[in-house]
């Protein structure tokens, strides 16, 4: 592919958490002349500005940290399809109210200034969004209490087992779970509450989305929820094998051996790309089931789910509460080797795995965590991977938060290319709720040109970017960006 260097005096990249873009400079022969601030003698013209030092009304802070204006509300300096904003910049005219806007007589500022035949450009930048598959154990043991349930202890508090619609219906210290007041939720409900948001009512949509990881991080992480199990009726024997799923879908719900259509693993996948509401509705309709074929389920995700995801970094988070079994032998739980091999194969395919033990911890889960990061199964303690045991809701929330926050990318892709030798000409401003911060190239807490079309934020700048409340203002001088 060939690239053409365009003579653009200033290219402005504006990236917010929802992908808003700012147009580049208006600098063709027919464009309005920039910098009328001093011509009109506007108050505050030329003042230094930046974080904590805003410009007066009618002026904006330009890329050099100086208060400037390109237009005035009644000056008619903008194009016919533009209007002057409150901070003195030409923006697209609001056409929701039909009819021309009378801005009064146009002052005579003389002939247009020739700025070298530059053209308008809009340069786009996009947040890099990783893929995270949250693989949740759907086995029967997920119905067990998560933590110490006061309702199951001697001297249980009054109100245990009462019918309820919301937590308000329950006595102090109890929560409303599936229509019953309990001391703690079961493991299945606890995982679902952390991912979707804590329940405020048992009615549809009755969740506090601000407490859920999917609703709050879905703009920065491309989630896929995968639930896995298999169903086997032992019927007096140890059971198995259950036929392997071969169609790549594996969403059967039959119970072997009586149901000839039953396969293993039984796994359903809900991508957040299909909409959070659809994912939530589908997840709410699921409940705990039976077996724990962890190895086969990880292999299914790698072979059938990951290939359909965007070409970005991809990770698996495994949340399980029991030792694994296999499709060949649903009982007893002898699937440790199959699980280790599946996680090793996933890492070899470029997909790391993080392991959360939901009310369980054993040598096997530490080994899974190790191989999930490409380490030896029995990696020495000093260098082993982190395994996340979670014995209550607080620990589960903390584990998922830590894993997911670390997965949020601080890379930003550009739709043009910046030669490495020109990186020092750029200005990168992090626009935070507390004010603008000018970042320094190659600084520990600044930015770097990762490659010709990718910028990476480092240190405290990266931490701020991960919060999802900030934007980026990236500015390069004329002729720096190469478009293909």
C-alpha cells in the first residue's frame, strides 16, 4: 500500500470513551482565517491556559497553551454550514431548528490568509478493546451457600426463609435471593450478581447496574459470557461416557444416558456485542446444573468462540467451585490432567487464562493458574502466577475487578501513521474530569509511540485512562501524519 503525505498544518485527534471525534483544522483557501483573537482585541487573548487555568468566555485553549478564538457569535467568520461555539470555535451548525440564523453584518477582515493550500482533515483514533471470555462453572455445587449463612446456624435470625421481592422485605443482615430471605446468596447467584449488578428486586431488570462489571466495563472490554456443564443421571453407576459435542455449538440440555441427544460439554455463549440487555436476560434464565467438564469447555472456547472475536488480545477468566471431571468420565472428578492440557493449549494459542476458585482452593487450581500464564505447573512460589481464591462476595468482587482492570488496554490506534522521527513533534493532552494534563513523550507517566499507528499511555496516565472518564487531545503539526 502506498501512502501520501498530506500538507495539513495541524491534525487534531480527539478520543473520548464513546469515540467522539474532533475535526481537524480549517485551513484551505476558502476556510476562515484562524487567530482573530488579537485582531478584535478580545479580553484574555493570548493568555496562558491549561489545567486549572481556563480561558475567558468566548476563547478556547489551543494546542500551545494559549487562549485563542477563531470566530465570534455575530462575526460570521465560519462557513455557511457552521456556527460559532461558545468558546470561539467553528462547529457544525445545529440544523434541528429549520431556517437560517441571522448573525448580523459580516466585518471586513481583508482577504483570506494563504496557509499553503492545506485541506480539512478528520483524523480518527480508537481505544483498543481486548476480548475477555468469562467462563463460569454451571455445576450442581454452585447451588451451595457462598460464605457462612447465618440462616443455617444455630440461633438463626428471625426472617430466614421468608418470601421477598426486594432486600427491603428481609430483616436486617439478610438478602433477597430468588424470592427467599437468606443469610448469603448461593455461589451461582453471587457470581451473577457481581457480573450483572447486585439485586434490588426479583422483578425483571431489578439490578443495580452501577455495581456490575459487565455494565460498567462493557465500553472498555469486549465480554463473552460462557456457562459450562454436562448432565448425567448416574442411575446407580459411576456413569459415562457422554458423547462429545461435535457441532461447535454444544448448547444441548439433555441428560445422559436416557436422552440420546445429550452431549458434553453443554455450553452456552452470550457476547456483550449482542447487547447488554440480551445478555442479562439470557443469563437470568440460566441456573446451576450438574457436571464440571472444565478441560473440554476451555477447548470449546478456544476452538469455537475465540475465532469469531475481533482481532485483539484475548483472555479467559475461569470461575469454578469444584475439581473437574471429563466427558469420558463424569464421575468421579478425575479431570485435572485434561484441564491442565486445555489451559496449556490455550496459552500456546496466545490466550492466557486467569483462575478464580469460588469457595475452593487446591494444588490443582494453582497449577491451572501457572500454566494459564505460560509457567511450569509446579512453578516455585516466588515466581508462580496469582491464583484468586474467593470465599465470599467481597473477595470474588475484588478478584474479578483486579483481573479485569489489568486487562483494560492503554493503547490507542490512529487511522494514519506517524514516522518515529516525528513523534517528538506531537502534543498529547489527557482530558480528565479534574482538568487537562499535557503528557510527556517517553515519560514514565506519559505516552509513547508504540508503532507508527499506535500510541500507548504509561503509568498514572494509563491508570486514569482505564477509569473510562477521560478523553485524549492529540495534535501533530502540518505534514506529520501519513494517510494511506
